C-alpha cells in the first residue's frame, strides 16, 4: 500500500509541476517522467482497487433516492485519446485488416484499420487492458490482461470471460500455443518473474523466478522475453546478458551474449527470426537510460542462434542516435530476416540485416509503450501511449510515411480543465502534456480549435477568470495571455525562478507562487503578481520566516493563500500564509494533521470558508480551518473530487469511483447526498467541474474521456453578482467593475454601468460605462460632488429577455478643492508650437495639466496623472507644477503643431487632499497655419497585390514594440491615409528604435517592391531637404525594417513621416521613388513622429497679453540639452514691430532659474507687436520668440469722491480722475506715465479740497 501512495503522489507531482521553458527537441525527459508516472500511478491504483473491491461490495452507499435521471453526454476530446497499451492484428481475419487495441480504459476493435474506419469499444471489458495475445495454433483463442486479472475468448473476440488472477501481466504465446505472462518491464524491478498459464486451473503459475534462476548474476533484472520457432526461451537482462533455455520447458540456462557489455547498461531487447534454412537469426539491442541523447550502447546480430555475434551500426538522425523512449519494439520479417525494423518513438529499418539503415527524421511519436505491429500481409502500425500510425513504405528501401489511425477513440484522460464562465459556451482548455491541442469547442464531441498553436501552452495549466471571461493565461514560464480565438497578447510577464502551480485570486487579479526555500536560514520566498491582465502587472516577493520544502500553493483570497507542505518532518500539513503590507508573510497551521488534501478552495466571498477534499472524504471549515466538518460520511467515497456553486454553498457536487452525487443542504450537519450518476458509463471517474453561469457539470474519467450534463441548468436563476468595485473614488477617476452573469439572460447580452446621485437614487442616474461582458470600465463624472451615498448599478440591455440589474453597496466620491483665482485658468500667447497656461491659485497647490488634440476623449484621472494615454503613449503635453498662492503662475506649453486646435485639461490638488479638483477644460488653437503636404496618388492601388498592412516601432532599450497601425486588410480611399492617433517619440542623434512594416502580398509571390520613407525635419511641407530620406530601396520580402533616427541638431517638435510602397517595375532604373509622385500600384501612409533633442533649444513666453510700462511680467522658459556651468541667460525685448535688431535687454546674468519677474522699463514706447526671447551665453542659443504682446499704459480711473483726509493713488500706469474734492479731502496722484484730470474734475480749495499730481516713473519714491 505504501508503494501505491507514493506512485499516486508521483502522478500528482509530475502533473502539478510542469517543466519550464521546454522546447520540442527536449521533450523526452519530461514526457518519459510524465507518462511513466501516469502509468505507474494508474497501475498502482488498479491494484489498490482490486484489493478493496470485495470489501466495498459489502458496504452500501447512503442516499435519499435512486440515481436521478441525469443524462450525461460524452465529450471526448477524441483528439486527446491516449493510454494505448497494446495493438494487435487479428489472425482470424484473412486480410488482417481487423485490429485490437488495449487501452487504460478497456478493449477496442477496428474492422478495417487500413481504411481508417472507426474504433468500437467492447462493452463487456471496462478495465484497463495492458496486453493482448492470440494463440498462433488456435487463433480463436485470445487473451487480454488487465494487469492482475485476465479475460479469455474462445470465439475470436465475440465474447469475453473474466478470470481472476494475481499474475496476469504482459502476455506472450510461444509458437506451440503455450501462454506466458511476464511481469517485468524496462527499468522496473518491482516484479521479476515469468508465469505460465495452466489451462486446467486457469491460473498463471510461476515458471521462471529471475532472481533465483540467474542467481550467479548480481541483482539480475529481466527486461525482455522471446521464443524461437523451436520453443526455446530467451531472457534479456538489463546488464546486456541474454540467457537461452535448453528446452521449451526451461531446463538449463546459458548466457549466449559473448561480446563485451557496457557498465551503463539498463535495458536489453531481443528479436528472433529464421532464414530459409531454418537458421535462427537473432537481433539484440542494449541501452543506457531511456531518454538520454546517444543512449544506445550496442546493436548486435547473430546468424547462428546466438553462438556468435557481430556489432551493427547504430542508426543516426543528424549525427544523434536513433531516438529511444521507454522501450524498443522489434520486428523481423517472417520471410526475409534481413528485413528488420525498430520502433521507439522514431522508426528505422534495414533490408540488409542491419548493414545500413533507412531513417525518417520527420516521423517521431512523442509517447511511450511502443509497439510495432506488422500483419502477415505486410500491413504495419506503429503505436505508442498516445499515437496510432499506419505505416506505408516499410522495407521499401525509401522513407516511410504515416497516417493517423485514432478515429472515434474516446480514451482521453483530462486531468485538468478550465473554461470561460459564459452561458452555453463550448470553449474548453485542457492542461496539455505533449504536442497536442489544448483548446477545444463543439456541441457534442469536442474538436480542437486549430487557431490555438499546439506548442504554445505545452504542459501548462490554463487559467480563466470566472468574472472576466475574456481573461485567460498560462505560465510557460512567463505569463502569457490569450483570447478565445487563440491570439496571444503582445506582453508577457516574466516570473523569474518559480516552481509548482500558481494560485489565482480572480476577484483581486492576483497570482501567488513559490520561488525558493532556505533550510539554513529557515526562510521561504513566495511571490505575487498584481493587476493580472491589466498590461501593468507588478511582481513582488513575499518573505516568510519558516522553511517549507517545495510547498504546493492552493486557493487564495485577498492577502492570504493556502499551502500544503511536503517536507519529511511535516508531511501533509496545511498552512495559511497572510501577506503583510511590507510583503513579509506570517504563517498559521490549519487543517487536519497528516490528512492529504488533493483539492482546496477558499470561498470567494468569505476566506474563512474552506473546502478541502482528500481522496476519500470532503471536509469543510467555516472558521478559517480552526475546526473542520466531515461532509461525506454517508458516502463510500474513494477518489473523491468536488465542485460547488459559489453563490450557493449548499449546492455541492462530488465525483467518486462509485458515481456522481450532489446535495442541496451541504451546510447542514448531515448533508443528504443524491446520486446523479444517471446514464454515466461504468468508467472510472476522476475530476469534476461546475460552471456557475449555466449549471453545466463536467466529469472526467480515467482514459474514457470527458462527460457533461446540463441537468442543473434550469435551477440557475438569472442574476448579476458584483465581484469587485472600488468603495472610494475621486472625480474623473476611472473604475473597473467586475461581475458574474448567471442564467439564460446572459447569452447574447450586453451591460451598462450607471452611477446614482449622491443619495443613492437612480431616477437621475448617469451612465458611465458599457460593455459586452465583464468587466465594465467607467469614469466618475467631472461634475460629481463629494458624497458617501452613491451607488453603482449594472443593468442588462437586451430587451428580448428579462432585464436584470444589480446595485452595489454605497460608495464614496470625493472632489478636491477648486483653487483657481476668478477668471482662471487661461490659455494665452499662442505661438506656432504652443502657448502659455496661466493658472494662479488661492493657496499653495499643485497644478496638473494635459493637452490633447481637440475631439479626443477626456483623459481619465490615471491618464491625467501618469501623462500616458489609453494606447500607452505619453501625451505630447502632460505635467504638473507647484503654484504659490495669489501669484501669476505661467506654464509654457510647447511641442505642438501650428494652426491646430487642442483641448487643455487643468486641475489643482492640495498636498493634504487625496483627490484632484474637477478638471477645467480650455480650448486653444496654436498660431500660424498647419503645414501643407502633397497628397500622393496610386491610381490603381486598391486592385494591386501590394499595400502596407501594419506599421510599428521597436524600442531597443525597453525590448518593446508599439503598433502605430495594426494589421489592416485594405486601403483608405486613394491609397493614402494620415494616421495621427499614435505619436511615437524619438531623440535626435540617437538610434534606439526601428521602424518595421508588414507589406501585404495577395499573390504570395514576394515580387520586388520599392519601399521608401521620409521625415520632414524642418517643417517646410516637403521631403526634399538633406537627411529627410530614411530609406528608398528595393525589397524582396514582406517585413522590411529601417532605422528610425534623425540628426542630433533637428529642431524638436512633431514631424511628418511618410511611407510609400509600389512595384519595383514602376521605378526607372537608377532613380528613386518620389514622395509626391503618382504611381499605379501600392499605397502611401503618413504618420506623426515627436522629435526630442539633447541639443540646446530654448522656448520662452510670458504671462500677459498686454502690459503697461513699469508693470511686472513673469517670463517663463523651457530648455533642452545641456549648458556649461558658467552659462548665463538674458531676456531681450524686441521693438514694437517684433524686430530684435535693436532689442532691449530686460534682464541678464541669470542662471537657469525661471520663471522670473521683470519690470517693463518706463521708457518703452507703447506698441502692439512686442516679443520676448531668451539668449544663452555658453553655448550660445537663441530661443524661439514669444507670442506678440501689447505694451501700453494701464489706465486707472478715479471717479468716486474719496474720503476726507489724505489719500494717495500710486503704482498706476496712467490715472484719469473725475473726482470731486471738497471739505478736507486731500488726494495725491502718483502715476508712471500720466495724470489726466477730466473736465468734470472739481477741486474746491475754498471749501478745503486739494490735490497733487506727479509723474514719478517706475519708482514712486
């Protein structure tokens, strides 16, 4: 029994810990381990069940009713059929087209394997058939072994009679019709005996005890058994020795392998034929381990019955030994012993006795339990644990070919499964253990979906998010994301070193995994992946101060996950790991000591609720594992797996060897289990799955495929269940809401997300998002006021079925303080490349802003903060600044296109507040006119076989790609388009990006095409200047690449990129394609490229559009490049026409501290077209000029009667007064430019009124 447990655990371990990063050429080691573990475990399982069978017959399962009328439908998938143990051509068929197949699930037959007819299951044999033998003397006698018992037929397989036996293993008849059973197989010394069938007792009796018979050898292990035509017996030992009996009854034994042996020998195989003179021709092969490269020690031949031997050459595939997996199956032609074939995953043969070999490197079967079966008519079949191939061309003297012969077999062993949680969805994903399909669909038998690449996903568990049905991924070893059509996302998440399965928390989109342990330091490092599926995943390590030896991670919820530890000291102990904010983890032992859980689940709504399944019982805890309840005491449970309805924990399903059961009162002290086995065939059941959306139940079997039932569909109520939503939000903040959609209403439906008013009332609600499925993304409106009573509502939209909705619990929405001074913010002083944002505030605060071309979507709060738009590109303008209270706060905005309208979003944030204020939106148009470009033509472009289908940029530093224009299958009108949605940035003088194109070719002939690319570096509307041509070359392939770079001194800003393609035949020899010329074929696509620079460029502007003499202006500047340490800046003012020939230096000797306050001199004449610029000294650089601004005195009018006593009016450009001075009123006017007393000004000295007027310049003192 100990061996049984260890072997079953070996199966679990191999299936749960897939190898990382395997390539097809390196599959042998993994496949051998997987298949051997599966086989050993299954054999041990059968032996265990045989031992318990009699005891189980005496026990009755307690249930309330007979099996309910549940209809189970077989689903296959037939493409995953496997577990093939033996293949045999029927000697009773003169044409030998009929064949028998032994599988892990039973016995099958095929009436015409040549014609690829269907396989049919023998209903009377429902056990694993491991060997098939047919009596050569009386072909009507056939025997099959179920590894411990056997069935015998005396009518050629029409009927089969069961017989118990402890020693029915691998069966062989000798030429005289005597039946033998050998228990040995390669690399397995557990049994080492040959048995002979006693026809009178129907028992297999010991015939050769290998250890006792060959005692003179040290620990002899037999690996093969053969008979010659005289009935002599040959036993091959692992050491390479071959013993031959002296008679058909055994007698004395002698070693006939006289040549030297290898000290690394592990396996010997024998084949025997005879020539026309009845000389015995022997072939023998000896190997090392079964999956090492170059594992063959020798191949030998004897032409005299084993008295003498010669070494044969070893067949090679590209210099490497003939592949060897598990065992080798030999065949010697009955008429010509020089025709000899070997099969062990790959097939080789010789027609000259092994002097030379015919190989076919394209024929490789990645499986084990190899059998090469050749009928007397020459029909050959090569079969392995997972393949059956009809061979054509054997012994033809040329390469062989093969065709699949698995039609209608239903022997799949689906040991892991996942699926989208959609109503009536047929899509299923299997774990995969080889180069086979892993994505299936279909109403009846599941068929492979060919768009899913077979290798991609090899051996990896698939994960689907049950509340985000479009989110699916696996780890191989990086996280790879795929959609339901088999398309893989561009981004992968490298997990680094990780071992074992992952635990995925679908509510919070978090993965937990195991990294490594240190026994010396008593520490274990786990890891978590946050924001799974967002494209912005983050990986963080978790340190636990306890040594766990390769723990298995189970279900997770929130900041907790469960592990089962397998160290020798703590076998089968269950722990909860709680992750603290600093990513250290605490551990707490829970569970039942030494009870092994093969399945664990945490309730998604309450992590204190845990389901734990062992192979014989289902346990349940309501308090996080502190106490447990045994829930299947009324079931004679063995090999138990379970599933449950997450929204109704009373509904639980279990699959056990005896049947399938469910309960509707699981939470009660003693659940009543109802049998739902129904018409489920009598196959060994394994795993069980339940789909919440439609109540579909799926059960897998041991090598008999998958079965499903929709019996529970009618009990699934239409409902929307929130999975996760934010409880606190800011205005303009994006939100993601996930939910479950259960019931028939969800098929062919879509959904809307609504926000109530601040009191939770939906009578005046706001729609903030729509989606075909979960999740729904929305955004809190800019106008939302602060409040704690808001609610979210998800509502379906298909009026052909009932409208279903669900409301959230109350959520909080906050809006930061609005701090802009009255009349602000303003966008002023527009230039050809930008403008000034002036955003003064009433308190010290941050001012944030984003500029987007008008008509683009309003940025979300996340985009607003990060400065990255929805495509993942940085906005051309996005930044923040710290503004001082009640001061002018000019921010220079540059890098925009001339004559283009932009939307500017501006908000404030106090340091102590969590949320931003509502966004202020300004619309501003840059000065000047847009640069005009020619629109080239391709007169017959749309009917040619050449066009640009995809354009992207590869970034060397980040190893990432940006698709500027994703794959398209046609042209725009006139075969010209301007693609301005995505703008990539490059730095002048630096080559770190590559432009790649996909040129579509309808004919697939790869004709010569001309491809050219230009960038307008100086914004003059053409592509004819120096360095503006990036490429102009002939290409003969569909994926050209070119360097995306510009000279270092290129002025920064947005530039036009032009791409053109046409047939090479249209370009005159020795000439280039032109940027504006007309061609017949091809296409032209324009893009925008943002050029940044490390050279010194200066942009300058100011905070006012009009200013008077002596007034203060604030000059703001933006610089690029680097400046020497002794560099100084000066600010120059043009004349009133904007000319700097005789400029005025307003301020000099400045370091790079801007903005700076400058007073306009008193003597500057008034004018409408003044400009500013900034000049550096080291290096010398002159800024782009500012916008025009006006200088003229600001007029201050005094019209009211001022109070009695002394009054002073000063700090004004020009004062105009209509004051009436009388009594004791005294007024002093001090102006920078003028004091004007209007005609209705009155001063009455006789009554005490007086005034004083002074022109004081910029200094009132």
